[in-house]
């Protein structure tokens, strides 16, 4: 990257669609624009209505554009869900240069060799994450470029997903008149932002609790080693409030955001609010304690299910403990409940940027940081002159298919 560059992330969630604009200046990232809108057409992290999802994306993008005064043409899109799976792979190639110096083309070939795996017809490779390179038997190499060798190997993690989910995600973004610059696995992006190098090395569980789903990601020895998605999240708390107070879901969500507390002992009896009840013309008064009596049992259940799932996949006793992120953990008392229900240390990760200091922005900001770190040679779609920003048109008029875009993303990653 040279000069000022713009990176835009798109996080399509169950409750919100967020577009975040990051500007890279002299190697430092500044968040200069944020667009957030209510998500329509998404249920439990999956697209169920393409037209509604397209409109939500457009609203978020337009909001971000108005903040900064630029036109967004391409975005890096976060992808996650229960259809995502990880598997290990191994690639081997011979170094082709006469002087045996390993270059970019050798790394690209060994990555392509690692991608030669048997996959069911309904699945597709999203990305390849190298864990380590091996040069002539020497292990533990993170970047072999410039080294001398005859045989180059890579031990990598192959990220795969369901073709239909990948197609639908790319389709809604392209129908929103945007180019998909790359698909980024959100647990990797959020882990890049939320976890320290030591936490990823000793073993840590990253838990992203969203509205419709909770994504569990396990990092060990510096890499993601497992991921799982549970269909539980903040919407279940909202549903309990709606039933317990006999009110509409929309009102229950507003009450949760304004008065919600996940721990009964931390709630206040003098926090009183009125609720319009279904089937009644008279509002009824409730206290924050009444609300906490509804929320705390559900919060306990969420963390109990998370703990059980971590143990099921075989990582119940990691040294680094748990790191929480996602909009749901912003509620007062959630950290205290997590510390009671989870077996080891727990903390909440929040982006340290002005305007996005909230766990709900971890994915979006993480994508920007990940792209900046791993895709530095990408071509920018923006240039800035004076007070106006102009969109730079691509020299190629041929519209690339989704497979070509994923392929190009892999090349840029390497």
C-alpha cells in the first residue's frame, strides 16, 4: 500500500448490517466511516430473503458513504455460519529457479498443491491459511521467500463452505452494486483483532455472540484449529422478554437495549419503565430487577451451551481461557455471568478505535486489519484528491465470476 488507501468491510449479521471504512495512512489504520442499519432478510446468520438483504446492504453502504463523502465500489465481506468447516492439508512442490531461491510463484504453487483435496460436490474452498512452511525438512518457517531450497512444503488449514451459502452471499453483495474484493472468514478476522499473539499461541476460545447465532473459534499454536456455530444469541433473550412482559418483539428489543442487565444482583429496583402489553390498552410498570429475572437464566443457558460445545469439540481446558465479543456481550452483567459459568478466565474484546469501541464492531474492524496485514499488494478502488474522493475504474471490463474472485483473493493473501 502506498499513500492513503481505503479498505471497506461488510458484516452482514442477523440484527445489523455494518459497513466500516478504514483509511490506511503511513501504515496506520483510522476508522473514518461507519454505516449501520437494521438487518432484514437474515435469520440465524443465513440469508432467507435476497431482496430485503440487498436493501439492508445498500442502506448501510449509503450511510457510510455520506459520512465520508466517497463512493464505495468494492468491499471485503465477512463469512461465517454453521456450514463452514476446517480441514488440514499438506502441499509439496519442487523449487523451480536455477538458483533455488524461493519466490512468490513457488509459494503460490505449493498453496495450489495443498488445495488438491477431495471435496463433496456441494462444498467449495473459501480460503487457505498456511500454518507453517517446510524447506528441505526445516520446519516452523512462517515466510520462506528469499530462502534457498529444493523442496518446499506447506501445512495449511483449508476453509470450506456450502456452495449455495457462498453463492447467495456473493449474489446479494453484487446485486447491491458492489464488487466482492474478498471473502474473509470472520473468526480469523476477529481473532486477528481480539487476541494477542500469546493468546493464540497458548490456546484460547474466541466466542462471538451475535443476535441469531454464537460462533465459537479455537486458536492454538498461533492458528485457528476449530470452529463451531450454535443457533443461540441475543434474539433468544429478546424473545424471553417479549413472552415474560407480554409485549411485542420490537418493544422487547428496545427495553433490552435500554434497561437490560444480565445479573439480578446488579440490577436496580428504582429503574422503572412502562411496557405496552399485547391485548391491553393500559401500560404496565416493571423494574430492572423484573427484567433481570428474565434475562439471567437465558444468559446462564447461553454460556452453559457454549461451554458444552467447546468440551464436545475437545478444547475444554485451554490455558488462554475465553474471549467474548459480539453485540450481545455489551449488556451489563454478561461478563459476570460468563465468569460464573465458564471454567477459566474470561474477558471481553473491544476494538480500540474512535467510533467503534463496542464489541459488535469487532468483526468489521478485524476484517480491515486483516486485509491491511495480509493483502497489502491489492489494487485500491479509491483515490482521494482534495476534498473529494473519486472512484478508480478497473482497467478490465470483464466481470469476474465468484470463483475467480475467490481465486484472486487467495493469490493476494499469499
